[in-house]
C-alpha cells in the first residue's frame, strides 16, 4: 500500500516499510523481489547489512532473449494466424523493437511493434504505474494502430 500526496506541481510518494522476520538454518537465503524500479535495504538486528540496487534489472541481452522467448511461446500457443503486438515503452522500447525486427527477419510477419509514447502521461497510479487518465490516453493512441492491422475485425 502506498500513499500519494499532492505537492503543488508534483506529487510525493511514500511507501510504508515491509517487515518480516524469520529464522534460517543453512548457509543461504534467497529473496526474490519482483520490482525493477526500487532499491531495498536488508537489515539484520536493525542494522543495514546490504542494499539491493534495483534487483530486477537484467542485462540488455538477457532482456531481449527473455522477450524473444516470450514471443515464441505466444506464437506457439496462438498460431501463425494471430497478430501479436509488442509494446515498447521507456528504457526498454529499443530492445522490444529489436526483438520484433528479429522475429520479422526470421519470417514471422505477425509480430508488430508499437511504441508507447509517454508524453502527457502522469504515472499517478500506485508505484508509478499508469493512472486511469493514462489508460485513457494510451487507449486513444493504441486504437488507430490496432485499426490499421490486418486482423479482419
């Protein structure tokens, strides 16, 4: 649960800390934090012993490989007659575009790239996700793209 506070021309976010305690036997503890945008402090007995800096980040090659595998799974599940729209946004837009180009170059013309222009978006959803306002803008931008696809709708 997060809080958003109006601060004039901008907003301030605050996130209550997450606390858990456990006892562990053995030599390793695994923590999975599925959040690419945040840093985390790991504390033992109240003292920070390490900071995990954006733990979900991956290498560019790793991202493209995983995205390519994802598109292949979609293609296998839905077949060659299905149009797949891959959305490129933010820092990953170029990587998504490269993966789509590779699929197209390999003969899969049913994978299309759409760049998500974030101009005018306020990102006021929880944890900087899209807000209802943003969803409307994105829908208004996406509809013409989808209308131009050979879907037969």
